C-alpha cells in the first residue's frame, strides 16, 4: 500500500472529478483514457449524492481507462465509500459547524476502513467558499460557505486544520458554482498550509486553471465543465497544459 502523500506529492497538476450520479461507466472509461493520454495528474470519483452500486462501477471504469493514474475518492458520505480506489480523501467540512460532516461521517467510516485496510485515507480539510449560488454541497451539508472576499478567514481555518494534523486542504466553491475560488484565497490557504492544496469549483477554462496553479494550488480540480461539454482529448490536453 502506497501512502497517499507519496502517491500524490510529486505529480501535481490537473485532476478530473467524475460524479457517478451523472456519468455512465462507459463514458468514465473514455474520459479516463483521454485524461491519461493528455497527462492529467489524477482522477477523483464522487459527489454529494451516491447511487447504490454506481460509485463502484464508475470507479472500476475509471481504473480500466487509466490504470496508472492515481484514483481518489471524494465521498459525500461514509455510505458511499468503495474499495476500488487508490486512496480516500477523508473530508472534514471545517468551514461549517455541522457535526455530521466534522466527525460523524468519519466515525461511520471506521467499519469500511477496518474491512479494507489496503485503502489508505488522506485527512483533508474541506473548505467551502461562496461561489455565487447555492450548490449541492451547501444544501446537503446545511452549512454556509465562507465569504469569497475574506482571505483572512480562509487562512485562519486552514491554519487550524494544520494545527490539528490534517494533511491536505480542499478549497471548493461547489459543483456548478458561478465563479471559482479567487486567487487571494488560494494564496492565503497556500501560506497557511504545509500540505497538499486542492482547488475546485467553477473552473471552466484553461486560464482559470492557470490562475489557480499560479496562486499556489497543487491540484486544480475540474468536474462539471467536462461533464456538460463531453470534451475531446485535445480539450483535456489544453487544461492539462494550463495546470503545469
């Protein structure tokens, strides 16, 4: 078993998030193959809603299309966890105050990790940022995002996560957000964090990817844009090159 940090620390770049609720396994295999050929850094599978049997099927399809790319699960709940991944981003929604997503889902996940000791987890501080609309994450978690113009609040939350030993940070405006995480917030998180920094939500162009990487993101995560546009290999490559 390879530790998640060792798996990810030397790759960095574009990560493609695939939502099993919106993606068929055949399409997932094709997208994964395009991602691997273009030079993407990682694949993520997950979303706010789970469909019984679908998460595992899509995870296996992604692995079939890109067997050498790290495949990380981005779970919305412990009930969605599957063993068909290289690691799980064990998300704690530190921007909210709902105990279910601060610790309760982690308690519920204990049985899964006990049954699958070969699936490692990466403790990840999940920070929801206002992206200009109410997203699924906000609705499901019943928490308010941090304001998009307060980098000092982001820095304080990320610093607290580092103090309690979290290994990664995920800044997100949520699926379908109108705007991405701003550069000043990414800068603030980068200065406060010694771990891996993921940034996602509202990213629809190579220029936005480039800006996030320049601001300090290790991994720029694109999901909804690729789901709605069925990108060709050349389009994926444009995003990959922008993330280098």
